C-alpha cells in the first residue's frame, strides 16, 4: 500500500540524521569557540569523580565503624579525597562559569542564518513553504535548551553522563551483572517511550503549528503596531481583531493539550520502570545482606551506586531522546540553510560598459504555484540612455517585468540579454549595482538619515552628498526642521528620539537613495502612488531632469510620465499589447489611447486650463 503523504511535510525539509547533526553542531561549536575542546574533557573527568567519590568514602567509614576494616588508612584516604575534591571542584567551577560559550556559538550561527535569509533567491521570499521552513528553522536558534544550543548542551551532557555510567558499570559489575542488564533494559524502555513522545509531539503538535507561528506573529504585530492604530480605531477593528487573536490562541492551546496527553503517558512509563528498579535492587541486596554475604558498607555502597547508575543510564537515554528531538529541530535549521538558490556572488562580474542595453527575448514567467503566466512572450528592448514608460492597470504585469529586469526573478522561458549576453551568466551582486530602484513600498531602517540615503555603513557614507540628494529629491524643507540634520535617527526602535516619516517624505527619501547610488539604470516602480496626478506629474518631470543621460524605466498605472519618455509599453493581462511613442499610441487609438483619454482630465491644474500633456 502506498504510504500516505504527510500533509505537514515541507517539500524543502531534509533529514540529516542524529550523527550528522551532532557532527555539524560540534564542528560549528569548535569553530566559533575553540576552547570548548578543553571544556568537554574537563566535564568528562570531573563528572564521575563528583558522583562516586563520597560514595566510596561512605563505604570505607561504615566498614571502619562496623569493624570490617581498620583505621590505619583513614588519614591517607582523607588526604587523597580532599586533594581530589579540591581539584575537581576548581575545574568544575571553571567549567560552570563558561556556559556563555554556548550562547556565543549560537549567536554566531544565527548570524549565518540571517545572512542566508538576506541572500536566498527573492522568489523564495514569497513562497509559503519557504516561509514555513524559515519559521521552523528560525525557532531552532531561539532558546538555550532547544535547537542549536540545546543540541550543544545535550551533547556535552551526554558525554559526561556516559562517563558516569561507564564508571558505574565497572563498579556494579563486581556486584551482579544480571542486575546491571535489568537496569539497562529498564532505561532503554524509558528511552523508547520518551523518543516516541518526542517524535509524536513534533509530528502532531509542532510541525502543524509552523504556519500558526506566522499567523500569530502577524496578529501580535498588527494589534500592537502603532502604524495600524488609526485604522483600528476609525474602523472599529478592536473586537474583530481580538476575536481572531483568541481563535489563534485557542489553536495553540489545543496543541498544548495534545502534547501534555502524550507526555503524561511517557511519565507514567518512567515511574513504573523506576519502581521496578527499586524493588529488584533492594530485594537482591537485602537477600545478600540477610545471608551474611554482604557487609553493611557494601550494602550502602551498592545501593547508592545502583540508584546513581540507573539515574545516569536513564539520563544517557534521556539525552539521546532529547538529542533526537534537538536533531529534528536542527534538521529544520539546516534545511533552510541548504536551500537551493546559490550565492549571489556566483557568476561573472558585469563589465564596465559605456552603454547598457537590455533585450527581452520571448520572455515568459509564472509565479510559483500559480496557474497562469504573469508575463507572456515579452520581447522588448530597453536602449541605453532612453526613457521607457511601462503602463497598464493593476495586475497587468508591470511589476513582474521590473522584477525580471532586476533579476529578482528569472524567466521560465526566453532570455534577457545585457549587451548581447544572457544576464544569468553574471553574478547578481555585480548585476544589482547597475540599478537604482525606487519601489512603491519604502522601507525605513533604524539608521541615521544619511545612512538611510546612502544605504551604506557610516564609514562609507558621504553626508554632504546625502544631504544634497535629499534636497534635490524635494526633502529640503523637512531637512531644515530636523535639529540634527542628516544625523537624525530614523525610527524609535533603537533610539527614543528617532523620528518616523510621512508617506510623501518616505517617497522623497527613496528618490534620494536612487540619486545617491548614481547607477546606470533608474527604476521607478510606482513610487508616487500616494500622490495626486498633478503632483506625480511634476515629481516625475523634476526627477527626470536630475537623472539626465541615464537609462530610466517609469512604471505606473497612471500616465503622467509618458509624455517625456522615448517609448511607452502598454501591458494588459500579462502581455505587452502596444509599444511606441506617446503620439504614435494616441494615433493608433487602441488600449493606450482609451486609458489616456479617461485619465487626461486629472492632468489639468484648474478649470478652463489646458491639460499638462498633449492629447
């Protein structure tokens, strides 16, 4: 019978195995904290000494009191034990003071994870399966006792418990080997029970919650984000959002109850096994003592060692079970890190051309899991130094065209050429340098204003140039109001005196970024959607003068930029239906002319005044 596919199995998930993940974790731990190579042996040596040392002393003292042995060795024993105790305590104290090393190694690994997030193919950022993979993988780096750090700590704990167990095995081997085997069997049963509970909880509780974490984070951020405060109040969203939030929390609560039921059964199994252990050990030791075949000192000694041995065998099994759980979490972490996509630095450097010409040759593209093509059979040439206006209604394929031009996506069919060379031969890092994009959604960063313009580190930021670009982008009046000028902190995430910007100010900041980058090709992907038609037309006109001589692409569902562009590409339903100059397309009297006639009324300054553009 064909095995039913797990509906929660992510297509990007990989299983690396316990040993593979242990090697991976230990390798990274030693790479980031080389001193851990000393830390681990100290624990392995000290653990059995700290556990069994005083058990031996207790046996000797009892034997002396009961007359089973003489007192002549007492001083020698006390001196030796004291010295061992002092050295072990000092080493163990040093070891216990270095728990921060685990945190440091985890922080270093998180940096690598975040770097991966910022370098995976852009298309993956819009794939729900990738987002779930990132969410599950990210959780592996969020705590001291889970995922990465949990596996580091548990691996070290396993090695230490194993050393105590081996020492106990050697001691108990002198008592009764069959009882040792029983202890091991009982511990194995507990291990199997706990491992089963871990696997069942991950499959039935935690994996299904992957997309819940995304929903819950969104609801938490939305209800607490002051940016949404106006809409929540004005549209009375409070009760509705609260109910949705309650519904999400109920899902989490039900999952928690399921997990608790699983672990309740596991705990019951553990308790039963421990009870059986005590009956067997105490029964056998009492039997031997009553027959006179065991001294009181040995009775006490073996009883204590038996309990300690079972405890540490159980801890070894428990550590293995926990490591298997941590390993499953590390699987999620590594699955994201190993996701295909390549490095943005792979490929040739883009040559320093005097002119950059782009040719789309029969390019088609379909978004992941979409049924229809977002762009079909596009053939278009973007000539160096020219202006191209790309127009059409929402959903026509304009932004998809830009994403393909910028290589945020790669074509499914056809090719894009840069000066006759397929752009996929170039590294994305060098290719991105050609462009200065201005997107509709402007993201602010918790940096000073100058760095928000330069998008570079403070050492690589020219503050004078940033200020000049802000003024040219129309941000000058706002800049004069800021007491710290371009050193003003943006957002209140890091500094309490940080400022936020209005929608129009953000758009001007984005234009300043494009001016500062001074790239060969400028892309304006509807950055002025929040402006009225006249303001948009004026801004486009002023900005076009600032980038004189550069290649530029103006994207809009309004037509304020078409008059000064060399060509206009009209998109509709994922296809370019018309291409020509503004005048040629008007004469053609097709889709563009119809759209322009509808919009032309908005490009008049006042009643009776002629339109700003020639119809």
